[in-house]
């Protein structure tokens, strides 16, 4: 098993550009989520999905869109990048929807918006 | 609101000493509290967790305690080693789906 994978590892965008961060898992996990990590702010939940076709907002959803067309994939779209979105983005998945299931993180994507 | 406060933000200890990191949560309904360790440049990984039906849980040099009345929980690392140096995150279960994280503690163990 590859576990949770993310691409790209690094990305530089100009303000106003759009892009999609890819996330995939091969563990047949129901639940997938996106976090952003900023210094002194910890891991903040952006969006999550409890199954294919079902998504919902987390703590900081503005400026991001998600979709879940398959169990394996959960892409994160930045519609119009802003410098405030400079961050490290982590995708995570777990076997069950309840948070008591162990959560597995991907390796992260470091995004810089200039 | 959905909030987890974590202190301190940085902690420096001598090798062999103990380290304690504290977190508080706001929702009395929260019943699950995991701790994650993130080494430099790596992804966060679960190291220990505790549920609200127990007050303490140990795993070798790591222990977590929970005080439901005060709504706080703590991570204790004894006999610290240089490889314990990392960022540690606490988290709390909010609602049926959400895991909310604290702001992180950077632990440095000096040889």
C-alpha cells in the first residue's frame, strides 16, 4: 500500500492563478480531509468528505473547493490564489467517519503564492 | 466554538528530563483526544490517544492524562531522548466527523 499520496510536493503560484492539489489513498478509506498548516496555527481543517459524493466545510473553507467522485481521490482546488493561502497542505484519510479511527496523513504540499 | 488550546508553543528540556504539554478543549461532549508527532519535514503521525472513559493511558515513556471536569488533557514524556525532538499536536473530537487540532508544541531535547 502506498497509503496517502499527494502531488505536487512543491508549488509556486502567482496571485489570481488557480490550481488543484491532488490527494489519493489506496486503503479504501471512507473519510478524507484537507488541512493547512501555518506556523503557530497548527493544523486547520479546510474541507472533509465522509464518502464518495459527500463533502462538507471545515474551519477555514473560504477560497477552496473540493469534490469526491471516487473513494480514492479527494482533490483540493484553489479558485484564485492569494498570498494568505501560502501554507503547507496535508491530506488525511481514515477507515471510518468517526474521528476515533486513526487518521493517516499524506506527505504534504508546500504552496507559495506570490 | 470548536477550539483546542495548546501550551507551551515551544519547550526545551535536557536529555533525560521529563516534558509536559497541556491542551484544553471547549466542548464538554468531546470524548476522544489523540496526540500526533511531526518530525521536521515529515507528516504528522499518531503516537497515543485517550478516550473520555479513562483518566490516564501509558505507552512506554509516553503517557496522556485527561481531566474531564476541567476539560484539559496532557502529554507526558519521561526520560526524553534527542529523537523525541519534534512538533507535537493535540486534538479533540468535535461532532461525528471533525478532529480539531491544537496549535502545536515544538519540543527540543538538548543532548
